[in-house]
C-alpha cells in the first residue's frame, strides 16, 4: 500500500469504529478515536450532518474502504484481489476475505509477532522472516496450507525479537494457524474460513460495490 502520511487515527474516525491500526495504543486512553469519536474534517462535529441517511453507494464504498484500511492494501491491489476471487469457484466474498487473510504480513500479525499489520508489513519488508526456509520480503505474498513461517536466525538477536516471546504469548492465534512460540515460528494448517476473520465486515457490500 502507498505510504500513509498523517495520522492513521483519522481513518478510524472516518469509518466510525476502531480499526486497531496502531496496535496496543488502540487499547489505551491515548487512542484518538476514544478522545474524538466524530469524523475528521470541517463537518465532523455537526450532528445533523452525521444523522443523514447513507445511500446504498455510500454504505458500499465505506465498507470497501474500511476493509482496505484494515488490511493495508491499495485500491489497485484490492481490485486485483476482487477480480481473482471472481474467477474462482465458490462465494466471491469469502474467497476475497480468505486472500486478504493469507497475506504474509497479516499472517505475521495474526501469529502475534507484530502489534499491527503495518508493523508486520515493515518487518517482512526488512527481510526478518523466512517462508519455507527462504528469506522473504514481500508482504503481499499469499501463504498456503503447509507453509512454514519463522523469524530468520540472523534477526533473533535483535532486541525486538529477543523480547517478543513474552509479548506474543498474550495474543490469541486463529485455528487455521499453528504457532511455535519458543522457536518464533508458525505454520499454516488450512485455509482461513469466514469465522476466522475477527473484523466486523460486511463483505457482500464490497461485492455489490464492484458489481455496479
């Protein structure tokens, strides 16, 4: 995704809910959404403006934008995922979410080795992870059942990774992943299912948006 300049907390305020884009900070009183729960901009505080009935197009657009921002992908990437999902057998909406969940940066985040998807993306880009014993620096790589993910041997001595086990231990791991915390590794057991997506998303609205 192209680099976001400015406060990412404005994205949560724009969507009207916490997207947990800044990791543990989102659970503290410092969270900007807790302090300013209205949309950013000139009319953000205007209650009459916020009470206006949203059109179908607006609801579809907002759901698409929210999903993009949660997973940190650009519009070009997101549209490509949709086109790929459209060609595959099954429910397009579920296949789309499955592809987003299978991104390497999301897997690193879901294993608890990063506080946020943005941090996971940075760690992967800097080459701190191996996939199937090969150094990988592509956050958008889609993992498959049987793939093994681990922190590279040369990165384990860094202070971030040496203190990671205690921090990651408090994080729950979805059923489609297996975590080997002492070895800072993990594996993909199966493809994720709809119930494994922890975000409150209405993926059908996304399909309706692109089907216009």
